[in-house]
């Protein structure tokens, strides 16, 4: 992999963004995981879907098996994406996965259906994930850097 060269302030800001977004996703996933009985479910969110794909999102709630899979993937997706960003482990993959997950949140309940704005917190976080994917820092500070150093030693 080519050497990444950012200025000191660019590195600090990009690493801070990675840590903040990683913490947010890890916290959200852990919060869902440890929600007291009967536990967290995405059913309420999916039933609020109000745009082009609303029928698809609504139909996902009809099967308890599909809903259980969606809930599992959502919770563990958020936890693993958050950990990947915080630790700098596969952080580019984690950032793309986070962008995809947030994209689904955005198209399920876009802000422009009920107002005149296209921008909401989901769209902002989606772009933050894209910045993190396109300007990776885990090769500068993170476990990915250590993995690459070990690979170079072996070869």
C-alpha cells in the first residue's frame, strides 16, 4: 500500500472523526444489545418508513424470522463497525459498511418527505463515513498499521 501523507492537523481531525463516529456506532449498537427485556427491535423504525420503498420495509416486519435477522445484523453491524473505526482495524471496510447501513436508514425515512430539507443527521453521518473510507487513517494510527508492519517483516 502506498504511504499516506496528511498534514498533522489533517491527521488529527481525520482520526478524531474516526473515533467520534466509531464511538457513536459502538454506543448505539451496545445500547440496542443491552436494552432490557423484551429487547430492542427495528420493527418500529421499519413501520415508520414513508417513502419509495416503504412497502418493502413494512413487509420485513411481517416475518419474525426476518425481523430477528435484521435486528441481529443491525446491532452487531453497529458494534463491529464502531469497533473497527475505534481500533483502526479494517476501518476502510467498516466505513463503507457504516455508509451502507446509514444509507438504508436514510432511504427508509428521508427528511424531505415531511419537510423541505434533504439533510438530516443520517445524511451527515453517511458523508462522514465516506470521508473516513476515502481518507483512511488506520494505516497511520491503528491496528491496520501494526498488521501491515507484521506482514512486511514476514516477507
